[in-house]
C-alpha cells in the first residue's frame, strides 16, 4: 500500500469510478491514512470542484464510504468531512439532475437512520441541496455546526456505551455530570490509545517484500551452523579463568592471548549479527501484523461484496423462476383450433 501524499491522492481520485470495488479500495487506503484526514478532506473538496458533473457523485460515494467505515477507528473523518459537506452538497447539486439529487437525498436518509450525523446537521445538508452555490461561501458557520453535532454524537455514543441496564444506575448517571464526564474521558483515552497504537504499526508491506524478508530468515545468524560450531570448538582456556594458573611461561601466555583475541573477535561479530537479526525479526513481525490487518480489511470488503452478489443472485433467480412459470402458463397456439385471425392494420383504420 503506497504512502500518502497530496499528489498521490489526486492521482487516485482521477482514477476513481462508480464501481463498488474502486470506491471501497480507495476508501480503505484513506482510512489507513486517517492521520492525514484534514489534508484528505481539503484535497477531496478541491478536486470535487474540478471534475465533471457526472463524476461528482463518485466523490460523494467515496466520502460516504470513508465516513461510515472509519467510525470504529476514530472520529477524524466524520468530523473533518462535516466541515465541508454542506458546501460539497451545494456544489454537487448545482448542475445535478433530479436523479442525482434523489441519490444525494437518499444518502442523507442513511446518515440520519444510522446516526452518522444528528438531525440538525441533516437539515442543514438538505437545505444545501436547494441553496445556490457561491465560490465565496463561508465555511465557518457549517464548520462550527458540524463540530458541535459530531461532539454531540460522540457524547451520545459514550453515554449509551457506559450506561448499564439497571434503571437505578441510569438515573445516577443522568444526575451526576461528573461521572458522565469521567466516563467520557476514559472512553476518549481508550480511543486515543487505540488510534496511536494503530498509527505505530506503519505502512503495510507488499507481498513480495514480506516473502523476501521471511525467506531471508532461513539464512539468519542464529541458524549459522558453521559459526556455532566454531564457537563450540573454542578451547576451555578462553572462558575458564582458572586455566591461567596452568601457564608455564611467556610463550604460553602469548599463545593464550592470541586465542582469546580471536575468540573475542568471533563472538563480537556474531553478537552484532544476532543483534541485527533481533531488529530484523521485530521488523518482520511488524510487517506480518500490518499485512494481516490489510488482508482482514480486504476480506471484509470481499465478504460484503459476496453478500451483495448473493442477494442479487437470489433476486435474479426469483425473477427467472417467475418468468419461467409465466412462460409455461402461456397457451400453446399450435394446439388451438378455429382461431380467428387478427385484423390487419388496414381493417382497423378503415372507415
């Protein structure tokens, strides 16, 4: 998965099309780079204003997919997109036909039903569909409104999570703002720790890089039998200081000193290789974790696509069966006798 940059994002937006695979693939890439959410939203809105009217809806679909699928990993996108969506809707609806406006309205209904944004913000968005577009539209009012709505949604989500099924506990929570605030802070802290931990994972590797690194482990220093045999074959005098008492003269001492120097060089070099191997193994472990996370995300997309295809297959099968049943119930004209021939066009229109 490539690293994030504005130019890279612009290129991917230029390749965006209306297919589910195209939208979900780019959405997954953006969610992975959610720490750049502010820049992503700015580039998204800037490029939205440049594309042809028939492609603006693709951008809205992309924003919808990112906002809804990033909720579990953090509120960055719902908050940052909220500051720009009213004006994005105005711009998209400027040259849109009734069909596109109906699609935009349907997206708002989904956001309202799923609690993506609150009712007041949805009202602002609906108003945007019928408001004239201006290049100098002030974003400050919509920005403050969306921030308020998103914070309100976060508080509601936190309250619903921390409130127990006991009615007495619910009453206590409602009556104690301090407890509610504490619960909210704990929730936000946990969420921040989760986001920070995921950011530390880093970029997912390509399959080729991962296979190459794992293959290199087969020739790692810890599996270097030749060096290990040399270390095992070192004389006892190298490690046992009591052998110094057995030295008879200067020549024996000089010989032992040379042996110890050779052993020291061998062990120092081998320890350095083992230290580097430890670093490499940690990096490989990180690569495996990020690769697995990426594959899980792809699996979720594939499973969602499979469910959708199964639903469509069921619908097509049902229609085919109904059509086949209808065909079988039609009369066989070859078996009918004394069929009165249909009148000609001349007979119908003659006076």
